[in-house]
C-alpha cells in the first residue's frame, strides 16, 4: 500500500509541474468539459449515490455516522444543478496564476516582480459530501494545482463515479496532463498521505473536529482548515426584533449541520424583546439550552445555546474564549458597537446584521471553496482560488552584483512601479 501511494504522490507532483504551465484557455475548456460530462452522466451519479445512501442507512442505525452526515451525503437535483453551475462559475473567474502582485525597481535596471503561482500538490481528506470532489477538483484545475482526494467510506460509490467522469472529460482536452486529479480510498492511504511531505504541499481536511485534530497531530505538512464551527450571534440592546428573529432562525435552521450555522446566541441583558425572540425561535423547532457546558459545543442540529451578557465587551470576550474563530455576527442599530465588535472579535468572518450562513466561497463570489480556514496564515475564511495560490519573486537584472552595493559603488532606490 505504501509503495502504491508513493507512486500516486509522485505522479501528482509531476502533474503539478505540468499544469503550472497550462494556459487559461485550456484550463477553462477542461472545466466546461467536466460540467458537460456531469450533465450527460448525472443519472449514473444518482445511481451510485443511491447505493451509498442505502448502505448509509445502516451506518446511521448502528451509530457509525450521524443523521446530519447522512443528509450531507445525499445528492439530489438541486445539489447536482449547483454542482454543475459551480464548475462553470469557476471557469468564468479570473485566472489567479501569473498575476503581478507588485513590481519594484530596486535600482536602475534591477526589477523585482512578486508573481502568484500554484501551491503544488494538495491532499484533501473529507467526509460525506460527494459534491466536494467537483468543487475541489475544479478549483485545483483553475489554480493550476494537482490534487489527491480521500473521501469518506460512506460516499465511496458516488466519489468513484464522479472522479471517473471528471477524468474521462479531461482526457478529451488536448494538452491537459494526466494525474492532475487522483483519488485514494483506505485509511492506510491517509496515513501515507500524511507522511508524504516530499510530494504534498498542503493538506486540507473537511470534516469533524476529530478528523482535523488527528491530521494536525500526525503530519509535518501544513494543514489548512478548521477544527470546529462554533459560530455566535450577539443580539445587542438596540437590535430590531424582526431582524433578530429572522437572522438567528436562518443561521440555525437553514442548514443546521453546516459549519457556519450558529451554535450560541448571546443577548444583551437590556434587550427588551428577549422573551419574544426566544419564543419565536422555539416556534421554529429550535431547542434552547442555557448552561456553561453548552458554550463550546458544535451541535450540527436544531439546538441553540443562549446566554445573557452585560454589554458588547462581555459578548466579545465570550466569543474569543469559546468560539472557534470561524464566523460571528452582531445584530444592532448601533454602528459604534458594531465597529467595536467587528474589530475585536478574533474570527475569520465578522458580520453585522447578516446570517452566519453567508460564510461560504460560492456566496462570496469565489465560485466555490475547498473549505473554511480559521488559520492565520496565507488564507483565512472561505478558501477559493486565491487561497490555493502562493507567490514567487522574479528578479530581472542586467549583470547586477551585490558587491557593488556592499562597497557603495551603487545604491538601492526601491521605487514601486506597480
């Protein structure tokens, strides 16, 4: 198994060097071919997904997966439509590779360019959602990265079918390198992936806290992602009751198992409509919990912890203590309080008067996302195309040598040209 995975990783590395030189036109053609292939073969994908769903019913009964995981596994016409449109949307986005981030003349005839480039090989480990394959494969292609995917056992048949369709489509594109998108299936493959720091440049986990923590503790490869999605909404004293009820209900019930669903509601003690707010949430079949043990739980269900706070400062402190750095919101009419909240809450997304469910690459106009990062590295929040790029420095001279500057014969003038 080890040798097999090493071979896969080596092929991915070779493919990453070839796709790095691919034109925007070829990449966009490849993406549109994939979208067309999904359209033509969606019944095959649905059939494979049906197999997975039947098997997953027993996994739910045996307690091996949760009901929310089962819900994420299902592919229907709406998800398929979004999956296909997501691929086409990425084709329409600006190519993130080869962009000049700055141009600086260090001295006459000596020019430094900072240019965006691919990361290389991405290792993606995800649970349940089979549409992740199309999202990540499309983003990887557009950002000129190779990718090795490892999905959960519960979506094995769907994953196989989708990837086979993707690679058959890519084979029809002249000049598109082989092995840009590959897939593995076993736990042993995961263990080997985490050891492959010679070939894999970035690991992106998409799943529960246990998965992410395991990956972070067992690899030297940089890991991009988030362990928890403990999102908060703070209803300030001046909040409008109708707005508050609408936003909190959406953030909790629109898709309860999503990582950007709200898990804790903080209410200013002087908010006069608090009873009305809580009653409206209960009418939406939200179970309310108020105890200290609830502050750091990601329910992934229609369960909402709530707490009354003295002021904006206490709300901020609570979020920075118990939150996961994902997405947090204030509902208020007070712009000063909103600014304070948004400046001091240490999260990837800080919102005013909007549902936390907006924390999504598609909704941000990224086309799609490989995941949401709570890291404080090169990418934070929903990670789309730009989050899958890094940069290099290109220095162009005319026989310049450092010794001339060391001896004072020449001097730098560091003039920005762009």
